[in-house]
């Protein structure tokens, strides 16, 4: 069973933000426990063929890469998001069904560890190298809040998909 807590070990802002993000990540991992390899790749939603557990975990991993490495640090975009087009806006979800869930979870944890190091090394007021859609440069604090929201929202999707796949609820 995945260990998780939403209570930070100290009450400073950075620790509170990173604790909530880690809690949301741990919740995503918990929603994957005991799922068969076949079910992890299957979409139970006929109108949303990319909505698979593998796809959602891959999406969470690559969203963190986008926000921290591409936007905040200004690095070159790599991985499946670099291949996104108007006709294929979510290649990280489409290609995830070809990758074992255990590998996707391990890559998600590796990305999370990169984020933890980056957050520890930068001030929360530090501005992103790349602007967002409206041209502004968000700060690291905003990125962390956005990732908490994004992960929590997709945990809701994982709830629904998991219940439809095998009836499991909770986590």
C-alpha cells in the first residue's frame, strides 16, 4: 500500500506546497495498485479512447517535465510532448499503452525527484524562462500550485477509470 500524507513536517510555504504535490502523486500511484497490465491499457470510456490509467500516469509525468524543465528552466522540450500536433495533441497518452505501467510509474517518480531537487534549489518567486500563453512569466510557486491542481484533477479521472475497469474505489 502506498504511504502518503498531506500533513507537512514543517509549516513553511515550500514544505506545504511540496507535501501536497507529493500527496497528490502518491494518490495517483495508489490508484494504480493491483491493476492488471491489460486493464492499465484499456479505456472504459468509448468517447475517450486515450483515457487509460497508463495514459493518465504518462500525462502526469510529462506535464511535470513541461512545466519544470521546458517552461521554468527554458530547456528544450523532449519526449512525446515534443511530437504534439493539432491532430495529435496528447501523444504522451496515446503512446503510453505501449509501455508497462510499472515503467511509467518509475519514470513518473524519477521526474518527481527532479522536481524536488529543482524546487529545493530555487526561490519560489523565481520566474520561468518561458512565458505562458498570455505572455507572462509565472513563478515557481504558481507552477507548483498548477501541478497540485493538475494532479488532483487527473486523480479524479483515475478514480472514474479505475472504478469502471474493475470496480475498485477509494485511495
